[in-house]
């Protein structure tokens, strides 16, 4: 992994970019988790934390 730094004043701050998550189909427990979140944690589903396929 190659780190690139950005100079901010006297400090060097690393530009940390996460690797993209692999796209794939949801299996049994993934579908169960998605169903649970849709029914019981609607705020979580509407936020930016969970992407719907």
C-alpha cells in the first residue's frame, strides 16, 4: 500500500482511502440481517451506513 501525504501547515497528514468493498450477493445471514435492519432499525437503513442492493 502506497501512502500519499498532504501538507497541512507544519504537519503531514496521510490521505487514507479504504479499499472498495467487494460486490457480491447476500447469503442467508446477510439477508436475515438486512431484513432485521429494515424491520427494526429503520434509521440505520435510511442513513449512509448501509447500502441496499
